[in-house]
C-alpha cells in the first residue's frame, strides 16, 4: 500500500474512533414533556422525520456576539402544518456558557436550557421542539439567548 493510501486509511480510522468514542460518551436525553403539550428532545438524539415545513433549502447561519449578562432576541415564525423545528445555538467554547429561553406564541414558556440540556456539554444547545404529535401552534416563537457565564465577547450562531 502506498504512503498516500496509508495516510488516508489512518485518518479514516482516527475519525471513526473519535465518532465511536463521542457516541459512547454521550448521554441519552429522553423526551421531556413541558408546558401545554410541547416536547423537547436533544437534537442529537432526535429521529429524522420529514416535517411538512421542510423546503430542502439551506440558509446561511448568522454569527452573533454576546457578553456577560446580555440578552439577544431571535424570533422564529412557524407556519401551519409544521410538526417540529430545531433550535441550534452553537458557540463551541465550553469555557463560556449561554442560556436559552424559548417562549411559544401563546406566551407559554417552553423552557430554559443550558449547554448540557441536550445531553452534551460542548458549547452548543441543540434541541428539537414538537407538540405531542400534533402540528405546532402557528406564530412567532421567541428565543432569548443570555450570556450566562461569558468572559470577554462570545460569538455564536443560530
């Protein structure tokens, strides 16, 4: 086998070992029913199911900044026929901590979530929000990102 092929094989083996180790070390998050029929599960553990609102398009992620004690607001409109949506707040720096509060269109607080709420402490809050097998209530869902424990300025994507 050539040196180039050996290098490729070694890189692939290292990647597979890393994926296996990460999978073995990840805590499984069970479904968490919350207020008024909403269910929150880890985005890592959610079974891929086609939602009626999926269009097959990919939008660019926007980078935001936050400091200790600051709150940033991120609204998301959910239209008719949508059975779930993903929330993905990613800052990557586990030395800092962000907090996410999600509020439904009827002002129900779906929950307040931290880095570990999705079963991993990895600088990311990755969740799937659903509504007990029914379409989500139509309207704007409010997402408040709070600089819970931030040194300096933290970048994050939504």
